[in-house]
């Protein structure tokens, strides 16, 4: 018969084995949790290396004319807010904020006549995924300070480029060419399984050698009459791409008479023919 001391020693040995087994199990489970939930980030784009972006939003900026200071302020400040997933309550515009949701790849294009005619095709000026909001960080498993720095760097890059655009002008508006260029660009097509969006900051007045609203009118009927049936503008493919227009209203004698319901109808016909899905137009203040 075993002594009491031997029985106590046996119980300690058993408890020790159970403890070691538990630690190993927990350690293995912890390793599995970390490895299965690990989502490394591409340092060049902020996007998930495993899954890519959640969606792709192409922002098209029209720099054909200078914007008045009041519009510059609204475009700059509103865009910065939208990149953080917010719209100012005082504005209360029907902006489609999920275009700028966390994990989406935001690409910034510009209506540049040289780029749209380049043999290399249209490329974004910058493309970055919207990072996670540091305010929602879990301090136990995340680094809020590093997340805040990443978030601020993301905002600064877009704000800096947009600020430069707002202080330059080109004089022509190859908007049709730019939309087609984005639709066919490698960057926009790369993530083929993800939702694609277009967000257009413009007065929506087309003006290039191919077609000009100033010279040939804003009616779709005029466009169909003046353009050959084989034109690429009648064969653009934007199937299920959601689009929204952030329209700048001009007050010059040349522009103002053209910015009518007929102009919005022109673009509705164009995008509808391409298979795109509309979101409500919103207006730049000022």
C-alpha cells in the first residue's frame, strides 16, 4: 500500500503534466489564432496582402479650370472628411460614404490630356487602401500610436496631391476620355472580383478635340449625331460600376447656360449605356 507521501507526490506529478499539457494546448491555440488571423499589409498600398482591397474607388479630378476659393475649401475639406468615413452634419449631402470605407483602395486620377493619349494608358496619381481607424484600436493586440501615424500619413498624401490639383488648370476637359481610360486601366481592372466605384469631381463639361459641349451642345442626341457609331464612347464597359458626381457649378457666361438638366441627362445616358449604376449627384458648395 502506498504511503500518504507517495500519493501526494503522484497527485503533484499528474497536476504538473496536466498544467504542461494545458500550456502547450493554449500556446498552440494562440499560435493558430495569430497565424490564422494574421493579415500582413502591403507597405506600398496599405492593402491586405492576403485578400487585397475590399473594393476599388477611382476618384477622377477635373483640373480644366481654376476653382474659386470657396469651392476649393469645400472640395478639400469635404474630401478629407470622406476619407475618414464621415460627412459634416451641417452639409448633410447624400455622399456615398461606403466608396471610402476602411479597406477600400482609393485611386486618384486626373483629367490630363497628355495622360489620356499616352500609349502607356491611364495610371492613378496615387492609390492607397483606407487604413483602420486608430480610434477603434484594441490596445491589447494593436498599436494605436502606429495606427494613428499610418492614418495621418494616408490623409496627408491625398490632401497634398489634391491641393496641388486645385491650384492648377489645363484649359481642356477630356472627361469622356478619362472615364474610358480609367475603365480600361490596369490599375482599375486588377482586382476583378471586387466592387468598383467612380467618384467624379468636375463641372461635367466635356471639352476636347473629340467632342466639346461648348461647340456641339450638351444633348445626348447631338452627341449621337456627331460621333461615329463605332466610337469607343458608345462601347465603354462599366458593368455594375457604381458612380457618383460631385459637381462644381460655374457662374461664367460660357459655362452656366450649359449646366442644366440636359447636361446631367447626357451623362446619365452615357453611363447607363456603359452598364454603370448611378448614385445621387451632389454639389460643391460655393
